């Protein structure tokens, strides 16, 4: 009887050890209002930037077009030299045709944006340093501006492609 109990206890211990999660649970928090205060570059929520990039200490630099009247771009980088986080650019008018956007999607093996967004796509690519970047290319609802959103991947458990789409949906 005692040997059966020891065998049973050992089997239960092994089962518990094998079924314990070994990784960090995914960070599935929504970015929330990606244009809420406080903002960086006059447009993007600093809280959303911190969630999407994992950067708590960063610098953000924005540009405008038409003598400062409209958003042009926002670049967010970490405090360490070369540490990238997020790059958002607005091209007005769009420098790419519908065929060009479709060809770019095909080359990057992109997936269409959800219904109601775009036309455009979301994909991933590598950079020169061997890191992965999730990005969205798409036209805004008026079909006159091309919006690109690039997020450096690396936040444990974060779906950077979904974050890029969430940023895009606020445009």
C-alpha cells in the first residue's frame, strides 16, 4: 500500500510539474485611447507607447507638414543609442498606387487589415540588426493619405502586429 501511495504521489508531482506554465502570460492589454493625454508628437498617447514598445524611458520626435498644421511623423526611441520603438509616418498625398500597395503586400506576405480599415495590410519584417518589426501600410478613410506604423517587436507576450493595427484604427 505504501509503495502505491509513493508511486501515486510521484505521478501527481510529475503531472503538476509538466502542466505548470513555463512562460510569462501574454500581455493582452488593449492600448486604450491611443490619442489620450499625455501625448507625444502632439498626437500619440504616451501610455499606449509604453505598452506597445515596453519602453519606459524614451524620446519622441515629431514632424508636421504644411507649416505645422498637420501631423507628419512620430519617431520613438529608447534611451540607449539605436534602441528603436515606434515609427509612425503620414504621407499626403499617398506616394503609392492601389497596385503598388497590393504588390507591397504580396512581397511582404501581408494580411489585409480588418474590415472598415484600409485598404492596407499588416506584416512583419526583419531589420539590419536582425530584429523583427511589425508594420501596417494603409490608406486612411479618405483614400488620400498613406499611414505607416512600425513597431519594434520584443515586448514579451505582446502582439506587435495587433498593436500596429490598433494604432492605425485611431487614424
